[in-house]
C-alpha cells in the first residue's frame, strides 16, 4: 500500500548511473535557478513604495533613486559572483569559498545563514504567490495558509521526483513572467509617450504621513526611512547566490554556462525592477502598509472596505485598460512565478545539506540520494521548516520579509571577503603577467563587491533587527551551535573507531551460551548451529521465572538426553533480561580476553498480529546485550510457515538483473 | 523519569516468593469479592420501580412479589455455587466447570460471557456511583463521564499495586454500606411501626401509565412487563460468581471459606434488597424512567425542573428526617460502594484472563505477573474496555444496564448444566453410600439451580434482546471467535515447533560473512571474533552504494594487508538490505546443508540523539535476515564511551542479592 503510494508520488526508483542525465542546459538552468531572483521584483517594488508611504507622498520622488541604488548593488553582486563560479565550480558556493579562505567557523556561519534563508525563500515566495492568487481568486481569500502549505507539499513531491523534470516544468512560467513584465513596461511606456496611459486606481488617493513626518520629509528620520526603504528594496537581490551553489547541475562547461546565466539573470532582473518603478511613478501609484488608515479619499481614510491590489496588478490594469485578457495573463504569471521561485530553494537547500552532511556537520542521512537520485531527506526537511514558518506567520508576506535578506547579505559579505583573500593568495605565487592581470581585475571586482555588500549588511541589520531579523539571527546561531555539536560527535566517534592495531589479538576462547525457554525445534536448531561453530565450551541457559516451569524444563532436558549442560538461573522479580546480563558479565569478568557468543533461538512469524501473540523479550534482550563488552549476540531464526509472506516483500530477484557481483 | 513515575504509582517490585502473602481471610474476602453483588441493591430496586412505572401506579403492588422471586433466584444460585466452589476450588470457576464437563467450546462460551460481563460490571458500577455522587455534589453534574474515567484509572492503579492492599482499603466502605442499608431498614420499620415514618418526597406525585396501559394493568402486556421488571431486578444477582472465580485468593481451607463467604453474602444481599423494596412501599415511593413526563403533580407532568433522586437517597431522607447527618452517611456509603464494586471485576477479569492465556486462548502476556505480582496486562485491558464503554454511553446507567445480566446468566446456566453432569459422572463410580448421598443432594441443588437460571436466561433474552443485550451478545461472539483463532495460532506454532528429531543432523560447514562498510575498529573486532569462531571459510562483504567509496575501501583493505578476502557487490539502487539478502540466498542455494553466520559490526552509542546521527541500516538488515533459512545473524557490538550511560540502567547488581545461581 505504502509502497504503491510512494511510487505514484515520486515515480519508480532510478539507477545510480542515471545521475549524469539530470544535468541542465542554460535555457533550463535559467528558469530553475533564477526564478527566485526574478520573482522578487513581484514584491521588492511593493516594499519600496510601502515603506516610503510612511512619510507620505513627499517621499515617493525617492523611489526611482532607491531603485537605481538597488540596481547598482545587484550588478555589483552579479559581477562578483561571476568570479566565484569560475574560481569554485564545485557547488559549495559561498560555504566553500568562506571555508577554504576564512576557515571552517566562517564557512559554518555562511552555511547557517544560507540554510535559514532557503527556508525563508520558500515561505516568502509561496506566501506572496498565494496572496497574489487571493486577489484574483476570491475562494483563496481567508485560506492563504492552507493553500500555501498545500503548494509547499506539491513542490516537495515534484522535487522528490528529481531535478530534471522540475526544470522542464518550470521553464514556461519563468519565461512567461519575464516577457509579461518587460512587455508590460514597454507597452506602458509607449502609451505614456503618446499620452494614452491612464492612471492606476490608487492615483485618486492621497497618503497621510505618520506623526513623525507631519513636519515634512526632513532630518534624521527621513534619512533612516530611506535606508529602511533601501533595505526592503534589496529583497530583489535574494536568490543571486542560487546559481553559484548550483554550478554542478549545469551542463559543461559548467562555470562558463553558470556565469553567463548569472549575467543574463541580473540584466533581466534590473530591467524588470526599474520598469515597474518607472511605471509606478508615471501612473500615480499609491501603495501603503496599512491602506485602511493611510490612504485618504478627500482627506478621509478609505477604511477596511478598500482592497489594495499588488503593484503589478494595479499597473497591469492601467497599462492593459483596453486589452483586459493581457491583465489576467500578467497577474497569472506573477502568481505562478512566485510559487515556483520557491523551487530554487528546493534545488539549493538539499545540495548544501548534503555537502554539510558529507563534512560531518549534519546527520549523514542528508547525504543519501533517494529513489529518484534527489537528496530526499533534505527536500522533506526544507518543506517541513517552511510549513512551520508559513503556519506561524499565517502566510503574511510583510511580516515574513522582515526575517529575510539578513542571511543573504551575511553570506554575500563573507563570501566576498573570502574571494579577496583567494585572489591575494593566488597573486602571491602567480608569475604569468596575463594571469596576474586577470586575478588583479577579479580582486578589484570582489573588493568592490565586499564594500557594497558589507555596507548593505550593516544597513539591513540597523533597519531590520528589531522588526524580525533577530529571529533569523537566533535561528542561525542555533543552527551554528547544532552543526558544531554534530561535527564534534562524529569526530569523537571517528577517533574512537580508529583501530589501534590492524590485527588485534585474537580472542583466546569462544564460549557459547544458548538461551533456552522450551525444548522445541528452534532450541534444538540453535544448539546444533552453536555446535557447528565449534566453541571452546557450550552451555544452555534458562531463566526460571516460574520455578515449576524450570523444573519441568530440566526434567525434559534430562529425559531427551541432550548432551549440553543446562544452567538455570533464578529470577525472583520475573525478569528475563537482567539475570542473563548478570550471568554474561560474570563470565566476562572471569575471562576478559575471551569472547562470549550468546545464541538466541527465535521463531519468526510473518503477520503483524502474530507478532503481538509472542513475547518480545528476545528483542529487548538483544538490545541490551549489545551494551556488554566481549559479547557476540547471535540470533538463530526458525522460520514458521507464515514467515514466507514477508520474505517475498523485498525479494531482489523481482527486479531482474538488479544485483550483480563486482569482485570475487 | 518513566521508571520513577511507575514506582510512585504502583510501588517497588515484589519478589515472586511474596505471592503467598497476598491471600485473603474471610473478613477481607467478603468486601473484596462481594462488593459487586451487594452494591447492586443500589440500582436493582430502582430498576424494579422504574420498569413498573410504565404501567402506572397500579403495577407498584407487584414490586415486593417480584422482589421475593429475585430473592428466591438469588438463594438458589448461592446454594448452587456453594457446590461449585467445593467441587472446583482452583479458581477456574464457571469456565473450568463448563470446560471439564461440557467441553472446550462451552468453556469458551462461558469465558467470553464472563469477560464481557466483567467489563460491564466496571462500567455500570462506576457510572451508577458517579450518578449517585452527582446528586449529592453539584460540581460532578455534567461531568459524569470524565469523573467515571478518572475513577476507573484510580482503580487500575490500586490494583496494579497488588490484591492485598486493595482488600484492606475496601473493607471499611463495604461493611459501612451493609450497616447503613440494614440500619436504615430497621430504623425505618421501627418508625413505621409507631406511625412516625414520613412519606418520601415523591409520594406527592401520581404516575401516568403509557398508552399501552391506559385500559389498566391487564393482559399479555402486563405479563410481559412483569417479566421485564423481573429481568431488571435480577441485576441484583450479578457478582455472585465472583467468589467462585476467586477461590485461590482465599486463605485455607479455601473452598470452605469461600462457601461460607458466599452464604454470608447471599443472606446480606437479599436482606438489603427486600428491606429497600419494603421501605419503598411503605413510604409511597414513585420512581420513573422519564420523571419529567411520567410523574404528575395534580395531573400535570413535573417537567425538567424536577430532579429525581435515587431510591436509597429518597428513603434515607425520609427515614432520617430528624437525623440529617445519617442521611449523608448512607448516601456517601452508597456512592463509594458502587465505585468499589467495580473492584470485584478487577479481581476476576485478570485471573480469568491469565487462565485463558495459559490455555492458549488469549495472548501470553496476560499470564505474566507484573512488578507487584498482579496480572498487570489484564488489569490495564479491563480498565481500557470499561473506559470505552463509559465514554460511548456517556456514563448512563439505565442504558448500560440493558447490556448487563445476559452474560451472567449464560455462564450461570452453562455452569449448572456442567455441575449436574459432574455429579452424574461421579455417581457412576462412587460406591460409598454416605458420599453418594452427598453427591445426590448436590446434584438436586444444581439441577434446581439449572432450571431456575435457565428460565431466567430465557426471560432476560426475550425482554432485553432488542434493548441492548444484542450488543453484549455480539461482543461475546467476537471474543469467542477471536479466542478460538488465537488458540489455533498457538496450536499451529506449537506443532511447527515440535522437534522431529532430538538430535538434528549437525550442519556440515559454517560459512562466516563479515559485513564491512569501513575499515575501523568495530570491523576489525568483528573480523577477529569471526576468526575466533573458527568457521569453515570467512569472507568480508561490502555493498557498493557509491562506486568511489567502494574503490577506496578496497584500496585501504589491500594497503592494510588484511588477510580476509573482500567481496564487493554492486547496488545500483543504493540499497543495502536487498543485495546482502540476495548474496546470502545464493550461498544457501549452493550448499543448503551448511549454516551461514553473518557477522554485523555495530557500534553502540548511549544517547537517543546519538542514535539519530547514525544510519539504522544494521537494524533493518538484521530484521530481514531473520527471514532467511540457514542463517545465523551475529551482532558484534563495539561500545563507544557514551554507551556506559545506558549499561547502568538495568545493572542487576544494584539490587543486591537479587540474582543467585540455582543449578550449575
């Protein structure tokens, strides 16, 4: 049943050698890895206008200036990361750059920041997508969190099926979104140039500045608000690092293809961002955080009756005032791209998780590829955390976005420091002037990137800390400590497992003990098998829970003429495990250099309800004996007829040719 | 933590040899085993008056006649059971009598009936007790089911502590109840004789007969109603069989003490029953099933505003109209005895369950004595079923009581048939005239008992079947089929386990396979141990989930100069279990007379979260290998330092002198 369901959801298992086929050409890699960065233009302009609204309409004239600074930062970051993908093509991305150049503690910091940000990418993008859908589909309204959780589960299922199929599935919406936004901008500016572009619906409102700005948009407060606006606008930069973490998924030449895709993505993203800001300015857009109180119609707040549509939907309604179907196309692509943007994280998180698991910072299970060759455990984990966030914040984008970005800029900044050190180190030994020239140029680019991202990080920390960023920072700190603890555990285990001697001294003797409860076929088989291992000595052991039963057993033992001595130990508290453990320990104390093999006869039944009808003391006893030094715990199974049912379950011969021997 | 809680609730573990001390003297056995039978006078008279009310006040004159017939049945049953406890003192009770004399199918029928009735005893008594409490304590009203469930859990805990303590705890309330009811009767009749006894509060009402009896109390309908009333009154007989099932818990001479206790109980019960019915008649009591509609004040129904108190509380209020504190004492003892009556079932159910488990009709775990020497699993099971009933019927006595009695009379009747056959069989061989006389007398008593209980069973079936008894019958049928199925399973397993040959042919050779994932200390220890068992041949086996890892392993294997050949098997689907199984099966197919020992190196960690950090593939593999014939699964544990924490957990040396060796 369970298995059938699994096959339906994720498809049949793939052989390991199919792995090579899941590499991506540029035209597919762009939608897979860039949907996050591109989709953020669906909420970054909203955040810019929304934050400026606090100071009233007076501040709106700064919107395009802030947009230009964001574009400058974006282009700088893209230029910097083009250096990264060439220097570190293995997919470790920022984590690898920081680890190699700054040491494992900085690497771990970057990793923690990125893991938290991946989760937030899913939560923010899905929530934003659902809120867009809600403004078009009334049925979704009020159930945003439920729909968002459903979409996360859908993405999880798609990704468990494997990366390639998801790439193909995401190409159309991503390209569709790009053409929709750029097309809207071009057509809007064309109409504006000829004076035919109508205002947006919100142009009729004025905006009430908060009391802080009642004296006008001046002073320190104004400066701080501009910084905050800039911070929010920087949401447009999230997702740029996705490509540098995803280099191994590219077709060869990997680095070159990744760098080209990165540049393409940056160009498209800034074009779309500036297009939307420009359109907003020429159509008289007003966009507020609390529209009911902030937006005024004739000096009076509009109240709860007014539903504020997203920026893109308002612009599309104005630009396509005569071609209504194109409005729907634009909004639909926006909603879909936002949901699909979360897929970037589903590509990045599991890969980073598997690298961290390989390095011993996360449980090993994250490094295991599932039936479809995806890192299934990482995918499930990401979906789980994202669902927790969505439920906790009830899928509210404006609240979730406060936790966002800080992690991205921590990783940007540390990565750029690392890159500067990287080039400096290379320059120390490089003699070839041409190569030195290239390296020097790269170092300048990364140095500029460092300054830029460092400044943005400080601005983000100052303006967002108390508004939610502290939660993200706490999550990163917890992850950091956890990952260090896991690594320490694995290190300790590895050290303990390190053999002192390749050929340890052989145990002098092997004492065999066969546990007996009744004289039946499993017991006799266990005795025969124990004899076949030719131990130094062999005894049968029984625990006398009931004195009468024990006497009966001794009598039958003697009557059957069994040639193995039977030891009976008392158990006044009717326990099985403790007396056996004590007996074995006595043995071990008296001859610590010997090995004791405890044979446990077990009969095996096939049905779950049959298991209930038999005491499970053998299982408990086996578990406890594992903690005794110098002991081998040997189960001698006796298969009852019903056990055949279970044996077929994973008969490997049912998948013909699946298993062949490699070496003798 | 868990262990501390367990010790607090049920006390420290008791040694098996403390078992003798939990036997009961008569003065304690009476309250322990008779509280059920005695307490039923708290609801049996209510049911008699309530059922007669259907025909209006005209039918009330039959109440004492019906009471007398119930007394006659009660005395007959007591006399019959005095024969049972002498003939079958082992505590098998009706189950043993029916099995021995009528065969296992009838024995099983009795067992199913009794098990169902024990559960109903708990549900009915506790519910009735809580409803009594509710009429005195307003806070309980509306939360009857919750309080009842709490009380069941309390009784469970008390019984898990062991039978003797519960006996002592129940003596005072039971004797208190006996004196309270008999004292009330004596004082009430004394006041009546001198004309000072006031009417009860409900004497002011008249009762509206249902439409069926609007023409008066005549015809077939009247006869049927009298039979139904009688059926309900027979609730007073429930619990009589408890003593015959509890003989082994009596002090010696067990049978004689049990028979005396039985007689004592019967006398007290009928005295109380007739006392209450008489008082009800002389104080003008009216008691209806639906008081709001049936009770009329001046020809008008009293409506929901009137709260009908239980019969005992109405009588006590009238009898003690001048001595109010004694009213409270009487009602309090009634409430408490009803709750404690359930304890009878907590003594009977686990013992019967353990006998059935010993006979293979129920899972063996029911035959295991817990830490305090009680049959813990049976106690927990009884509490669980009773809670289900209480929740399902919302602790409503009048509905639960319809399911009751039918099981008791099935077991009464079959038991009496069995006893008649018992005496007939004995008489066939007995020569001594004195003994023959005693046996003949016993046979007459049991024969009379058979006729009486048989007639009552038919009456109960006719009058109660559609009103709920069918549910109890279905439950019995399900139990019957289930127990037969379990027995068949155990029989089949026992037949399969029967050795064909006491000294089966020794396996010709022992092939050892050591599973290897890395070259570390656990692997080397497993290799050394495997060598110490001197197998016919020894190979190391690894599954190549990752081709690179496998190559690295082979290189290290060669580099270290290990003298055991390493076999590498491919696993294109990244599985561990299936390829190993297939390899082992190949081995077994090629030499089926040999035994294969699969050594699994396991490192053992002590903390639960450490377990999470290591793949659990060894556990799964061990579980699957058990289904393979000809295989020994040998775990070679390697204890990491943290495992010491767990080893101390059940160090038997911490209870000094607990374990001594019995035989060499």
